[in-house]
């Protein structure tokens, strides 16, 4: 199943109801995104980290069991910026 949002599609299963999403990486064969979903029929929303790879005509989930409820996003952003500076990554 695919969900369309402003021309973007996320190949989520029927188990999830889509609310919002942001592409980190998108190509013809790969999607990496953070996606806001809730379990179909449920009300509690989750922010999840997904990775899909296209094999033939079908999108296959590479990474989906990664809930981010307890992640410290500000700390992760700060550490990532520090690594980029420390190692000269542009």
C-alpha cells in the first residue's frame, strides 16, 4: 500500500495510518524518511524511522522497527553536527 502526500508516496502497510512524513533520502530505488503514523484504528501517533528499497516494481522495507519515542533529537543533531565538523564532512 502506498500513501500519497503532495506527490510523495510512502509504501506503508495496511497496519499503519499515515499522518505526515519527511524524506531524508529519496531516489528511484531508495527512500529513507521519518514518518508520523498511528496503528490503523488507533489514536496514539508515533514518529518512526523508515528505510525502503525498490526491488523490481515493489518497495521492500529495509528498516521499520525503529520507533523514536525516546530519542533526544536535539542531542542527536548536536552530535551529528560535531562529527561533521570534527571529520571535515560537508
